[in-house]
């Protein structure tokens, strides 16, 4: 009985650890940011009011909740700057994720079809960029994309262009930096899924007279849908909130939402508005995931 109790205790503890982690490092910080988003800007420390003072007792708690408002959310809905930032972020994230699919899927497919002794080497080559700081890699791309950088020198040497092109401070530079930085996040989940496929399924389809493109469309792609979805989520979600890449490679004409949050926090010192922007962003990203998870659970229950 004691052994069974101890085993069930440790099993339940292992199951609860991820929930405790999410509670401590996601839910609690999110509630703090949510509270700040309902506050008002003030020249004080911290730079917002009201501030919860438990020593004031019940009257202080009532005054605290009475001072909270949704003015910052009204501002977000009425100011085109925030709406354009959201639209720009989703646009860049969606198009970048699409590019990553078209580049990452062939790479992952080729890795999965290679001999086993070469697959480990290819995986190391894919994750090799992670061994260097992201900031250093983006600065390297700044040197490559600058007016007299390696890219323009190569294009001029190949007579593709007649004069140096402006790459920095453009959306093109942002796409280049994003696709380069997030490519491993698309390749690795796809490779993990494709590598487990049963080769006999494709051979059976070929024996039945199915052409190669149809084998890919009807067999390979459906079987790799879980890895494809994982890659899309791993890329799309962080790209929406990306700050470093668009700040260093992009321009200031149409900032992404990460740049807008940084500006509100550190330049304008408007913590409540920045927190409201962050809360809306989290809700926009978490809601589709929860809907998909709910539908997936219902599908599993039906099966």
C-alpha cells in the first residue's frame, strides 16, 4: 500500500509540474501585465496608478478596483498606429511562415530520405546557427545587406543589377532575417515526422500506379501534417512578436507590434498602453491554439 501510494504521488507530481510551471511563469506574469493594462499612466515609480496596497485594508482594495478602467483598450481600438502594427506583424509572420514551409519541407524531406549515417550530420548542420548568438547573426546580415555589402557585390559581379540596391530598412530585409533565423524551427519538426514514415506505404502506392506527385499529395503530406502544424506554430507565433530582426533590418515606416510595445515601454514610458497591446497580442495568439486543441480533442473522442 505504501509503495502504491508513493508511486501514485510521484506520478501525479510529474503530471502537475508542467501546470505549476505555466502557473508560475505564464499565468502570474500575464495577470500582472493585465492589471497594468487596466491602470493609468502617472509620473511616479512605478509609472502607473493605482498600485495595490494591502496594508490599506478593505477600503483600499475597493478604491484599487474602482480605479481600474479599459481606457487603454479603447485607445488601441481607435488609434490606427496600433491596428497597423498588428496587421503588419500578422502579414510578415504569415508570409514568412509560408516561405519557411516552401523552403523547410524539401530540406526536411531530403534529410529523412538520406542514409541514416548522414542524417545526424545534417541535423547538426541545421542547428549549427543556434551555436552563435542571434544578435551576432543579425549584425552579420546587416553587413551583407548594406549598400556596399556582399549581396550587392555579388549581384554586380554577376551583372544581375547595374547599381547597388537598397536592402536594409525594407520588408525584404526583414523577410530574409526572419526566414534565416526561424528555418530550423520549421525543418526539425518536419524531419522528426517524415523520418518515422513507413516507406512501404509509398511503395504500395507506386505499385498501384500512383504517380510521384500524387503519392506526395495523398500519402506523404497527410502523414506529415502534425509536424507541419508544429512547425507553423513554432514559427508564426514568435515571428508575430519579433523585435530584434525588424528593429535592426527593417525600417520605421511600418513597425511591427514588438517595436510598438518597446516604444511604449521605454520611449514613451506608457506602461499601461504597452501592457494593453501585449495582452491583446497574447489573446490573439492563444485563442487559435485553444480552438485547435479543442477540436483535436473532440476528434480523438469521436474516434
